[in-house]
C-alpha cells in the first residue's frame, strides 16, 4: 500500500531525496498494519536510525510520527484506529 502520509519520495523531516529508507510508523505487531494502511514514511539514514535525531533513537520523534500516523489514518479511513492498533497515541 502506498503511503497515505507522504506524496513525495523524500525524507519526512529534512526533504532530502537520496539515502532514503522506508520506515514503518508502527512496528512490532503493527508492522503489517503499517503496510496495509499505508502508514509508512521515507527517512534519510540520519533521521531514520543513524543519529540521536532519528526516529529509532529519539522517542519524541518516534511519538511525533505515531501521532501524525494516527491522525492520517483517522482522516482517511472509517475504521477505528484504537481498535486496530490497540493504542491511542494522542494520549499521554
Ligand atoms: Zn532527513
Ligand atoms: Zn524504521
């Protein structure tokens, strides 16, 4: 499934267009749901997992992308995000 978050193939944070990785916004048991619902984003290696400013090492960046993922899901689908993903990222 094509991303519902991004139209362009560029880093979600810095707009870089090379050195890109496809990141699943929700991983673990929800990795399949990220694929199914298009909740993926492109990130340069620096913002993916190669620095303290990356989604895999900075919990705030991770949380930010998850909130954005939930908001995009909710405006795109009629299904219940919390029922499917078993968590509400807009809280806490
Ligand atoms: Zn970047
Ligand atoms: Zn990733």
